C-alpha cells in the first residue's frame, strides 16, 4: 500500500535504520493502541514520537514527567473566571491527538494513574464533568530502565494498558554515520512532511477494525493466551485484555501487509511485543518472560487458514 509505505518511509528519514520499530509503532497506532518505549536516554524515543505526529498530521503535546508533575497537569482543572462569573475547564496536556509521556516512571503513582485512566476511557472527568479527548488519540510513553536513579517500576495493572512495549536499541554503524551527517547543518524533523491528516488516519483505523479475523484465528489467540496461564514459573499470564490486544494488533499488521484478513503469521508477528510486558513471573522462575512466550508460540499449533 502506497500510503502505508510513504508514512513509514517518511518517519525513517528521521529515525535511521529502525524500520521494524517504526512498523511496530504504526501497527499500534492503526490498532488504536498505546505504546511504551523502554530504552536508555538519547536513543531517539522523543524524536520518534515527534516524527509520527508530523507525518500523520496530528496535534502533539508532551508531558515531561518529574516527581512534581500533578494529575491536574495531565487531565486539566477547573477555575473560577471572574469575567464570565462561572467555572471554566482548562485543558490538560492529554487533550491532543498524540501525547508523549516522557519518562513516565519518574513521576508519582497518582499522576501515572491519571494518564493511564485517560488511555483506557478516552476521556477525562474533572469535578464530575466528562470531557472527551480528540480523535484519533494515541499515547506514547517512554521510560528509562528501572535500574536508573529516580525511576520506579510501573504497576502491572498500568502496564497492561499499553498495547505494545518496544525497545528502539542503538543504531548500527551506517545508521549512526547518516544521523551524524544529517544533523551537522539541519534538523531533519524540520523537513519532514505530513503524508495523511487526522481524518484520513481515522479512516485507516476503521478499515483495520473491519479486517476479517476468523474463528480459527480467535481460537489460536485463545489457546496462546490460556497456555501462558498454566506454565510453571508464571504467576500471571496473558489477560483477556492482552488477548484483545493481540487480535487488534494482528488486524493492523494484516492491513500493513495489504490484506483485509488475518492469518496466523500476523498473530506471530505481534505476539511478543503485545505480551511480554504482561507476563508476571513467580520468584522461582528460572527463565525470562520472552523465552517462555517464544516456547508458547513454538509449541502451540497454528491453524490452517484458507486465503480469503
């Protein structure tokens, strides 16, 4: 699909050598999911968010989370307007199409919860009044590894709100050389061009929703998720919300591959990124969540799905 390729290629002009990561982020956006990026500082997490917001023609806001950021900074607050003689709502940073929550694990649990509630509900409630967020709506949160000073681990219930948890990783030699050359005299973000607008993205998301997913695929996703709940060493397997995320992401992956139906390979492609942050290991576990999930994927037979 020309439009999909153009979007990914335009973002790639800024984020060099990371096409797979860009495709995964776009998969989550098309599936109306939210993304958690965990990586060391300076990798390009913020640049990736800015690039996507520009290419998709979306309003952008950024919250730099620190210990003193409050929930009202996120969702907004009401104040008394003397001239109007009434209370008015002042919007918080979430009232945008694309919200970057930078270093979310540096702020308080209450502030984290305020953002994550909006991610789930698609609206904020301030002093008993509900305000819908703009559509489309995507949150990309970043966090530094938990061994960095001043960070705290996100609770599992909050991690479960993110459709995907991704890592960008260091660039290879050639990509870093290109990055250094490009930034000697200019900022590539200044030259990036919108490929679609918000209305067109909503139309794409609607097509993704309508992508065909057969009973065989639903059975496959169910077996995968239920298998994770029975493995020794796993205290908490994939939740029903996690299984729904797999289905939605698989639909988006099929769309990117120019198909209007899901095949087992779509599920396999998104399985690890949509689940590895949802698994909770018991203290006696002798392996990693990723290894367990790879074994589940390997040992669960995939269905034979007829081409539509």
